[in-house]
C-alpha cells in the first residue's frame, strides 16, 4: 500500500520539478529583454552613438553623412525594433572606434574574463569555506574574531584599492609576482603557435605542454584572482560561519551529540552539508558581483578581458560596443542564476515547486 501511495507522489514531484525548470528557464527571456531595452534607451539618452563617439573628430557634414548612413536619424522606436531584429540574428553591430564586429570582441576577450572569474571563484570558495568552518568551530575565540574582522575587510575594501595594495606589496616591494597582463611576451609568442587556441591561457599552456609557460600564466593570474576572489570570500566566510553555527546547535545535531558522536564528526557530517545550501543559493549573485568587479580588476591589472574593454569603450563613448558587452554579461548572469536555482531546488528540501 505504501509503495502504491509513494509512486504517484514521486511522479508528482518529478513533474513539478520539470515545470519549475521550464518556468525558470523561460524567465531568462523577459529578464534579458528588459535589460536590453533599458541599455538601448539609456545609451541613446545623450544622442546617437556616432555623434557621441565621433562628434569632436569629424566635420559637421561628414558627421551627418555617417549618422544618416547608419540610420541613426530615423525615429528611435524604429531603431529599437531594427536593433532587436539584428539581435535575433546574432548581429550585435560594429564598434565605432575600431570598426570591429562586436561579436568578435566578445569571443576574443570573453575567455579572459571567464578565466579570471573561475580562478577568483576557486579562491573565494577555498578561503571562504575554510575560514568560515574554522570560525564556526572556534566560535567566540580570538581566531573567530580575527576571521570575522578579515571577512569584513575583504567585503568592504574596494577591489581596485586591494589590487593596488597587492601590486605594491608583491610586485614593487617584493618583486615576486608580475604587476600586469595575462602572460609575458615570450608566452604570448608560444600561444601563437597553437592551431586552435581556446583563449583560456591555462588550457592553452597545457595544450603546449610547456610547464614554464603554465607557471608564467599562473603567476600573472595570482594577484588579479586574489583581488577579485577575496571580495566574495568575505561573503562566504560570514555565510558559512553563521549557518554552520545554526545547524551545529539544531535538534538533530544535539541528538547525535547525545549519542557520543565526536565534535569533529558532528561538524563534518551533520552540520556542514546543510550549511552549504545558502552558499549555493547566493552563488549566482556573487558571480554577478564578480563580473561587475572584473571591470575594475581588469583595468587595475591590465588584464585584457571584457571588463578591460568595457572600460576603454566607455571612455571612448562607443555605445555600440558597450551595449554588446552588457548584453553578454546579462545573459551570463541570467544563465548562472538559472543553474543555481535548479541546483538549489535539487538539494534543498525546503524549495517548493
């Protein structure tokens, strides 16, 4: 009888989860559409893109000719509809300052930002989870207080300031790490030999099979990844500490303690796994913060990724390029949040779908 009752329940839950995934995925479309619309009209608030980028460098006649040729003298709503149509066909336009397809800019520099974000996330998880667990286990001790102060400093320190301090200490004073770039010139020359480079320098170095190139790439990545990773590590430390302490004092942990389970096993087996759920839940938001922080981090370390290019195109008032980069970032953040929501629904029994 129980098995008969259990079967429909399993089908209902699996069907509900499937509907949850489809609904959550479909929400990506209006999210990206709203952001595309906002970015388009905000970029046009100061006039057409060509006048904004080239206004002081062209004669009025030449400027008017280029504006007309690009169709920027048409009604704004017509431009908007055409822009949406181009997006649906994968055409993000052409940059105004260097006349390159925006799609090629995203492909060329997106790999650098992806590599930096992944390395930073690894550092954030290692530091945040490790110190968070230690702080929870030694609650209200001197080490706990020190870790909490460290977490506040990580979260409150501007990422560009932390980057400058790291450069000053490890590049200028100690001279043990490079201060800028993704690799040295000799490594760049090695990468040019690859038939199908990925743009992810760590993977490309492994393709070459050259350990000196790999060491050079990792050496260049340490300071940027630390600057960006410690920002998020501060959030993870506080989340892990708070949730481990909360589960550590829960009823089922107390029951296990009364059975004689050691404190170390209580932490690793009983209190630890439930404390991971909030980290997974906020990870999408933190990756979005990392992508925003990448603009300042890449500019500080001359790490030529999307953040570095976005900063340059903003200075040049190249709004076509800015639109394309912002749209890609919006799509990435939306997809990451979708994945995080699905994982949370799978591992957290409190999620209802």
